[in-house]
């Protein structure tokens, strides 16, 4: 995998043609600019940092945020068991992205054993 360096949040940047893709019409420029940063951050943390493997259990604190939403999907791609931690308003979203379990931190102390809920 080639390394291109920093500059993802720069106002202006140059890059080789092989490092860019055409933005799909359905995606806004704002989303197109931010999605790769969140996705790559999640991928680097899971694959490169944590060396995620099939069957592992992954806890994603902040599962409804930019990096967290990608971390859920990538963890499921790597066939891990996923528990997401989020607020009440984001429980359904976290489950819909593939989390096996969700801990609502507004209702339960996620540091306490036995605090996981699932979608029935």
C-alpha cells in the first residue's frame, strides 16, 4: 500500500492521480472530503494497530461517531464480534451497522460487567 503523507485536512494539496478517485454524484463534496479520513482511521486502528482477527471481540466506544461507524462495519468484515458503546438515540443506528451488542452509556456503566443489550 503506497504512503502519501499528510494533508488530508489541508485547504490545498497535490497528489498523484493514483491516490484519488472520482466522487460519486450521490455524495456531497463535504461527505466526500470527510469519509476517507474516518474510514482510513478506523482501518488503521483495527488492522494495523490491533491486528484484528476473525472471532475476536471488539469494543467500540463512540460507535455512532465518524470513525466508530466505520469501525463497526470493518470489524464485521474481519468477522469479529462487535459491541458498540453509544447514547440512547444511537442504539438502533449502531445495531443497523452490524454491531452484535450495544451498551447505552446513558443508562449503564459500560465499565461494569453484564451491561450489554441486544436487538430482539
